[in-house]
C-alpha cells in the first residue's frame, strides 16, 4: 500500500509541471504588462520599461518559465504578488482555509442530501416518492447556482434578516453558500446513488439473500449499499476537488475571501505569481483528494486492496 501511495505521489510531479506550463503560457499571452500594473497608469514609459527589464519580463518565454520552476522547486520561492508586493503565499494561505471549509460544507451537504434520497428512490423505484425525488433532482440541475445564491440572499438576508449575505467571519456566513453548493451538486450525488443502487439490488447475490429470508433492511444497507458505494465515493471526491477552486460563483456572490475569488482578481490584474501558486496548490490538493478516494476503495472492496498491495 505504501508503495502504491509513493508511486501516485511521484506521478503528481509531471502533472503539476504540465499544469504550471499551461497556466504560465496562458497568462503570458494575455493582454497587459505587469510592470504597468505595478507602477500605475500615470507612470512614464521609461519607468515601465526599466521595471520590465528588472523583473526579467523581456527574457524569452522558456527562460522565464524554467527560472520560475527552478525557484519554485529548489528554493520554494513562488515569487511576489504584483498587486500587493508581498510573497504570494501570504495571500494564498490566508484565503485557502475559507475555500477548504466552504468545499467541505458543500461536500457534506451534497452527501447528506443525495445519498439518503438516492437510496430511498432506488428502493422505492416507480413509486410516487421516486417520482418526486426525480423531479426535485431535475429541478436542482436546472437552477443556475448564481440565481439560487441571489434568491437565498433576497429571502433570508434582505426580507427575513436571518442570515448574513456576505463575508466569512462566522459559521452563519457559510449557511447560504452551503445551501447553494448543496443544491448545485446534491443532485449529482442523488442520481449516481440511485443508479448504482438500482444496478446492485438486481444482482444475483441480492436475490439469493431475499430467497433465504434475509431481512430487507439487512440486504439493502449491509450488502447492496456497501457494494454500490464505489461510484458514489468517486462522485463525492470529484465534487470536493472541484469545489476547492470551482466555488467561484458562491465566493463572488457572497463576497467570501476564498481562493477562487483571489484567482479571478489576480487574472484581471495579471498577477501571474498569485495565479500560478493558487492553481498549483489547487491541483496538488485535487491530486491528494483523488488519492484518498482510491484508498477508500481498498477499505470497501478487498479485491482492490489486494491489487494495490501487489502494485
């Protein structure tokens, strides 16, 4: 198992380098001069050119990229923010916990909403309850997250005055964003749980257990549900990973100081060091989450665990 984990961690290195190259390439060819952004619009052309030369922005593309890689890997120096003139991780690490907490809340909310309803819908297939659950899932998919967020603010913040509409100072600030993310992603968990459970409860071993008189609750929750969990865990892991950097809508609408909103702001300002460090951190986090998902497979399915041990 440790050998497998080591191999997976080593495989992340070329992936992160590839992501760094793509982001560096895209940011390099976007309009704007970082030196102009630093000095302001009132700076003279001579001052801008001098700062551009000092920053090495006139060097060839590959020279700048490999210099960035060298400083990042060898010296763990990801540069200085063009916007704040501070080390990039001063901004990144202050905002990353907000994104982590928001992603966790969204994942837990989607799981608690989707899995029970998905199991119930599969067990009660073609019933009125199944129809209602499917209608709810389709309605959730059809609602744009930004529209849901604005409606929640309008109802619970403006009209009722029960919850704050912006910021991340207390746990109350996370309620509305969590509801938004749950409605946006809970339907995916619900649908994959339902389809996986429907496939599992039609297996021969389930029919055999029914023929032997095993109680229905034992069949559903001890046998069928456990074997139906693998695709559900994959979906939940994907949702958590995507929410780390993909909850930009919630962070923007609710004015939360998370990593997603920082990336958007840095792209507008062409703050290349912050964009690079943020996306590399998100990519690394996503890789670790997928590794954890694969390891969870081993605890659910002994066959997968034996395969990992051989590998």
